């Protein structure tokens, strides 16, 4: 099969999957008044591949010569990562800052499994890497969507998986069969799961030997027997276009995915009790996925800058020095996110076992940390520039009412020559972005999605080349203890490898 059309993607979701939303079973997610918004967002990943202007970075030759999605290409150089970055940006820009997420997160999991499986095979003589690459070919040939299914409910966070009172609070293997294994548990916050073709499961943390039943990775169809999805309440998106110009059109929808004794065949099993590699899987996935996150966050930051600038103009305040200072900060925020993301792709780390590359761990984590740590300040500035009208603006129904519209046209005018409708529409846009259910959603997920701020700090600390930093300080302090490294007369490192060693995996 060649690349699928958006309609073929929608048709593939009519497969009797088990999805619940607001207390009711959803029989067809493609026509549900709320879930269809997520479906249409995911379809953008298929729409992009059909656009001739995007094909140079969206489409690559597949294993059988047919065109294939770049998302399923194993990256082998910085150009592969940069074009993937462009593809994520393009989808997010179409969706007003939301990533389509039909393939983004799942392909991060796929590349992670390819790296980890090779190392497991080398140590234990397993055949996981071949299974991962066969699954990659399956995704390429059928152009499927795939969701990363990683975060466990966790229960008591102070306890390890095997120490939980309820052993199912981390997903685990509960039985082995001749042809596969049986798993039980759940995964939380699983983006696009109600409308994906495949679920790619990875462990979410480091394990010990006592946790070995929880060290499991696999992929299964989303309609597999025993899989049940309970959709997040935040998916209850308003549908009026003027009141909610972004969230009524695009959204990413999560669910709690429950595995009730779900069978996984051997050919879809990529890790089975090799607990030593659970932590590496979590680390490498985060390295890929945080760059994905920063790539899709940039178009949303663009949107925030543009909305703030329009509000300043429409309010007649765009020449005020304090407004310009705020807008300057917002531009710096947006462009720093993009610069860090691109830098992570341009300075990749090569995995010698597979020939694949992954983004620079320090720069990738820095990109995600920067946008997350500064996001609330960004929101504050946009709200400050826009004014209190964002919280008190009348509804779309009032604007459409012939009795009240003339009053709104009169009293909601702003600067000269700015029609009241234009100002009202930008006010509504700002409200949807930073003062709505969607705005609250972004304030929480910007912090916690793709890992918490603490997780990025730990990743940066763990990847940092502290001997190099200390060596620079010792040279400046004239400490001669034989560990200060060697600089050439031009102020450059003589040994490039000692200046920038590859992170240990």
C-alpha cells in the first residue's frame, strides 16, 4: 500500500474499538461530536503528505520503493532529524499549535525500541531488534498511525512497581503462553489513543530485578481484545467557532488505556523481563520526544506572539514602551525554543550499534525545559497586553443577535479604523489560547507532558560533560593536577572527542 489518504485513515478507525466518553460507549470515534475533532487533527499528518509543497520533507522512499511517511524513517544523520523537525512544525502550524499526533509520539517510541533492542540482543541473544524493524516495515507499508503508550498510573510514587499494594498500577506481564504473553494494567495520559491504529508500549522508568515483570515493551492494535480506553474529560471541547476559534477546530485527546489480560504475540514483543534496559528505554524515548515537543510548541508560541501583537495594535497601545518590551520578550521566547530544537537536531549523537542518531540530549532537554519553565510567564504577558476584556467578553450568541450586535459594534471598538468584529475575534482567540479550558490544559501539559521540569534537569545533569567544565576552570585557576585537558595555541581543543564525548548508552 502507498501512503493513505485522510479518508482512508478515518475509515481505519471504524474497527469496533472500546472507547468510553462521559459515561457512554462510543461506537464510532470519527463521527462523535467531540472525538472527531481529535480525528480531524490526526488526519493532518496524512493531509501533509498529499501536499506537493511538503512532500520533500514529509515523504521518503519506503522499504519496497513505495512512498512512506518520514516519521517511520530511522534517522541516520542531522538532515533526517531536521526534516522531521520541519514536518512536526508544519503539522502543528496547520493545527494552530496542536500536533496532529497520528505518528509523532509513536515513531519516537519506534526509534527508541530500535536502539534498545539491539543492545538487549547483544547481551542476551534475543531477537528483538529484528521484530522492531519488521514492525517498522509494517507501519511503513500500511501507513498506520501509532500512539506512544508509556506513563503508568504509578499509585504510591514513593514505591517501586513491585512494591505497590495493587500490582497492576504499573503495566506488567501476568502470564506466558507458547505464542506470546498476557499483560495487565493501564497507561495514563495516552495522547491520540482513541483514534490511533496501533499502541506502542514502553516502560516509563528504571527497574530492578524485582520489577522484571514490569520491564515489557510491545505494540498491538488499538482494537485488541481487552483494551479499553476512557477518554479524558478535558476533551469536552466547545464547538462554537467564534468563541473557540482554535479548540473547536483542533485538539489532541488523551485517554486512560486499560489492559485487561491482553494477549501480545511474540512477534510484537520487544522487551520481556530484561529489566536492565527499562531505564535506558525511558531515557532514550525522552531524548527523542522532548525535541518533538519543542518542535510542535514553536508554532503555538508563534500564535501567542501574533495574538499579543494584534491585541496591542487593536487597543492602540503598540507604540507604548512597556508593551514593546513584553512583545520583545515573547519573540525571544518563541525563537529561542526553535533555535534550541534545531541545534539539538544539528548536533546528533550516533548509536554505533545501529547507525541511527538521536538529538543532542542536553540541547533537546534544554529546549523542552525552556519552553515549559517560561510558559506561564508567556501567558502572563499575553494576558497583560490583551486586557481584562478577555475574561468578560460577551458570547458569540450575543454578537449574532440583531438586537445586541449594534451595541457590541459600537462599544467594543478599539483603535481607529479597526472594526469591532476584528477586535472581538482576536479577543476570542486570546481567550481560547490562555483563558479557557484549552488554556488551562496547555498550562498543565506544558509543565508535565514529555516529562516534568525535574526530569529535564536530571537528564541535563546526567548528560553533562562536567570533567570538561571543571577542566576549563582548573586551567583558569592554574590548578595543575594532570586533569585539565589540552588547548592548542588557537584556543581550541586538540582532542575533539575529549571536548565533546558521546553520552554513554
